[in-house]
C-alpha cells in the first residue's frame, strides 16, 4: 500500500535514536527510475529490516513498480507518494528554495529519513545495484558487532559512519564501459551506513543534498555496488530539466556525463583492485540496454 502525502511534515524528534529499534533501515527516494528501480530494490532487500520508499513527480512506471514491490514485501516496505512539486536539482529554484520547504528535495529526503524505524540507516538510489553477497556480508558484520566493544562504539550503532563506493557504468554501442576520469561513485564519502540522531539529517548544496555526518568516525568498507546512471536514457540528466534550467550543471559536467572518456570493464578491472571486489556486471543481471 502506498500512502499519499500532500502536506509532508516531520519533527527533529523523529530522528532521535532513543525511539528507534535495533535494526537497519534503507531510505530510497525515487523519481522516474523505472529502468532499474526493481532490480535496485531487490538487490538490497535481504539486507534490511525495512525499506522506506518516497517517490515524487514520476511520469513513468515507477509508482506501479513501487506498489507491486510493497505489496509483495508487506510491512517490511513503507511507500509514500510525496505530492508537492520539488524544485529540479541544480536549478536556480533549487538553490533558492529553503531546505525546510516542502518543495525542496532536501525536505523530501528528510521526510523519508523521519519515517525510518531502526537505529541504522542507509540512503540508497534507484539506479544502484548492490552485489548481494558483499553487501549482505557488510550488514551481517554490523549486526554481529559485540555491543559495547570499541568497534561497536565506532560503528553506525553509535558514532560511526561506514562508507562504501560503487562503480559507474556506461553503455556505448551495446557494450559496458567505465569512465577513466570518474570510475567510482562515493569518493566523497557520500554513501554509507549511519546512525539515527537529531543532528544527522540532510542539508542542501547547489546541485542536491548531502548528509551532515561531520562528527561521525569514518571507515571505508569497500566497493559494493554498480551505479547505472550511464546506462539510463540521456545518462539520467533528465532530472536536471536542462531545457528549462540550462545552468543546472556546469558545462564540464554536461560534457563529462554525455561524452566521457571510456575504458572497458575488463580493462578497468585488470588495472584497479577495487573494481575486482565486485563480480562482473553480467553475473548480477546488468547488461547494456537494448537499442530502441
């Protein structure tokens, strides 16, 4: 069942760890992610106690995909249709819309975060496909930490942030590639597991949102997912609505996403040990999209 939310509100107390149960919550915000949303959700489904899905402004089959996934998973999935119009990422409107406005993507993310029931959370994307084995091993390691140990205190159970990276994939003429300049997503420590807390929430920057995690102890946990934005139609740039907001991305960013310098997956794996932490994309069901 999907809950329609026309006036999304939350309180800072909704982030308080004292009211959260021991466990893991995934937070997923979606907009027009029908290409990979189901595969993305299924790849992390075994690793979490609940998945919070909030979608907004969809013109594709994302709502139907979410509805069916939520129906199959029952109470483990809580899905919300966030009704208010959200300013396009990177636009002048996004930059001038207050982060606490219901029309800000930051507010949408914090609304999703406020719905999480468990003490550890993870912000996931609809174009990310986890390696189920290594990702599940990571969450199992979290669950098995001895309570009160030093590692437990420095983990997302208390004051830690376990961050990880993913490998960016591109499609070119029916073959999978990696960008030479930007092979990994998450190099800025912007993907990981973090604890519940009143001061741990999303803030705005010029092109989107970021999690305030400055006071958390950081620990790198490896390369555990593929990022498929480069396989999407128009490389996923539609969310920036460049026709109406031509300055949403700088020119170098547009060139990078639309015409990157590419290397084959096999070549990149041969030279980069981190890439070899992931299985081949094909073993996870990741293939170049069919030609139209």
